[in-house]
């Protein structure tokens, strides 16, 4: 099935790309979650609008991405959240929480969709996460989760 991506999907493409995927993947995962729309001749007109919006919020060049990477690596990311006596969190830490923690720590404004977690963060302690700044540049950062 031919689809138009509305958000960046790891391993598939960026917003505005027209890709061919299996029918079940598109019907059951991508379209219901809003990551893609079905390709039509009328939908082809939306592609340019999606690409224009992506260019506005995207880091344009490799040099810009490297600059943001150096800014990020100088930031100590610390997040306070509610936790039980055993160190288990009430809920989990989301990419939106991490983006807010980076901003409050004095770092650059990072889009939550660019933050990748290896596994859900549900405990107090030190964790690692990756920020994809550009297709060729990503920054690996440490996160310290402490009990509030």
C-alpha cells in the first residue's frame, strides 16, 4: 500500500515521504496512530505542505546539528518525579518529560519526537537516551531520575 508519512518513522522515512508498505502495517499501525495517511492523487498536494512544515522545524545543516549536539552534551539532565520507597516510579518518564527537563536545565529546545528511549524509564537512577538531531548526527545523553 502506498502511504504518505505525516510524522518521522524510524527505519521508514521522514514526514512528507511517499513510501510503499505492507497493507496490514499501514492499516493497523501507521494510519490509526496518525503517522501516515493513505496516498491519493488529492493527497499528493498535501505532501508539499507537510514537507514545508518539516523544513521549518528541522535542523537544516550538518553544522547546525553538530552545534546543537555540543550544546546538549554540556547539559546535565536531571528529572524529579514521584517514586515509591523502593525506587519505582508512579508511571514512567516520557520523551516529553525529558524534553522539558533539557529546556529547564538550560539546554536547547528539543522536539520530543527526536528523543529515543531504549526501554521505558520506570525506576529512579541513571539512564541513557538518544536525541536524533539529523539523519547523520545523534547525541547520547545521560538522565538522572530522582525522587521528588
